[in-house]
C-alpha cells in the first residue's frame, strides 16, 4: 500500500481571517471589560489563556510521547499534533496581559494584611522564589522550552516530506524522548506559578499532574473532533480508519480515568492531613455554587464519559466519538474555570462575561496562528517511512 498523493494545504484563508477577526474582537471586548473591572477581567483572561495553552501543551506532550515510544499507528495524526504544539509563540505574546496584571492576580506580589498572619508568614517563606523578575524569567524559560521543541519537531517533519531521509525520524525520536521530561517539568512549574499561586497558602505535590491529565484529555478530544471535521476534505481526517478512532477513544478513556484517579488522590491526601493551608482551597470548592460545579465535574468529566466510552462500538463510530470529545472539551473548560475562578469569587460560583470574551479571543488567535502555519504543508507527514503502517491500522 502506497501513501495517498495528498496535495499541500493551501486553503484555510477564510478560516484564518475569520478566526483572527473573532480573536481580535474577543480580546478588545476583554480589554473593555478591564476598564470596568480590571481584576475580574484579568481572572477571566487567565481562564481563557490557560484553557487554550493547556490544549497546545497537551498535544505537544502527546507528540513527544509518541516519538519516545516509537509508536507507528499515530503517524497519520502527527502533522495535526505538530502544528498545534508549534503554536506556543502566539501564547508568549498572549501572556503579556498576565505579566502586566500579576499584581492583581497573585497575592505574593503585594501582600496585604487582610490575608492574615499565617498567610503572610507563608509568603515570606516563599519570597526567594516569588519575585517579579524571577517569575517573568521562568515564564520566558517555559515558553522557550516548549517553543523550541515544538518548532524543531515540526521543522524536521516537514523537511522529511521533501527529502524522505530516515535520519529525520531518528532526530525526532531523540528530541521527543530527551525533551519529554523538560517540557513536563516546565508544565509542572507553570501550574505552580500561574495557577497554584492564585491562593496565598495553597500547595499540593499532585497539582501539576492533575492539570496535565485534564489538558491531555482536552488534547485527545481536540484531535478526535479535528479528524471527524476533516473527513470529507483533502486533510488527514479522510485517512483515519475505525482502528485510529478505536485507539484514540481508548486513550481518551484511559486519561479520563487517570484524571479521576489524580483528582481523588489529591483530595484524599489533603482530607487525611487536614492542614489549614490546604483544606481551605477545597472548602471553597465544596460549598455554595462551587460545590455544584464540583459535582458537575465528578459526574460530567468522569462518571458519564466513563460509562459511555466502555462501549467498543461507540469508539469505532467517528461521529459518536466526536460527540463525546466535544462534551469533554466543554467539561475541560468547566474544570479550568473551577481551578481559576474561585480565587476571584470564593463565596459564590461566578463566571464573568470577560471569561467568555477572553476564551473566544485567545482561542481565535491560536486557531488563526495554527491555520496560518499549516499553509504550504502536507496534511500528513508524507515522508515518514512508517506512514504506510499507520494507514494500514485496523481495529484491534
């Protein structure tokens, strides 16, 4: 079986322009919201930023994992993972509002006596780590690590399309294997700096893995939706077989279970220890409106998809699996809001309208950048020697 003669992707101009326009409108609307309530707008923006960055990094980690494991079946998916993982540079630009507004987001920047004596002592203990220059320097380091890995994995894959040399496969596998712990550690420290620090005393050694598992669920769901959406086009979706969807559905099922396991482990350990600086974070999310959101996550992010994805037949039906994937993308947004927004409104569940505009704005810019970067490339890595093996994947 020979790889199909797919044309290079030269379309998408309308999608690129419309996504960019929607993104600019969303960001401008969020800026108008900042004139009315800058703190609320910043929390809404952080929600949208973390949601889309998580999807980008989730695909990058999946891509590196596939290279590290020498997996052949996902080769036909790889260009989509490569392009999505290479959108990191746009997030560096989109991080600017977070850097400018950090004093209104993170208590350690300008500690207030209202935090209480214990919180002030904790912040004083963390002062060598929490300084503005070091915070910004670490952020640049994170983006540099993610950006370089994503750039070279895409660049070498594209060069292989024209040269056909197997050395590019070897280089990608070496980089994926070697960079996997680097981008994973950068991801973990990112969650500490940009999410955990929203609470003055909150600390958890499981937190980074929790955020990673949710981002990977979202990344897998995004690939499924992209595959189904491009089934009738000259893109990678028309090359996917029921065997690919079976494997994607199985991975989605596995990471949903992993997310639930990490969520339970974190809650159980904190409940057993019952330390004041830890339990407060959960107390806010167990009462009032946030308690209802917590139950929605338990049922919607685990129980319901767990029951549905037990079906082998459903995982082999692309449209049905895409429906589950869209649901998981929605619940991933709920999970991200559950992580970010209680720091803004601990007494009641509140979704500011700037969270919606920021979600649209950041997402529009990210999609526009990905479509723009895809132009001129083949929709699948046609030079990869294992593409034929990937196209022959059948149901296990």
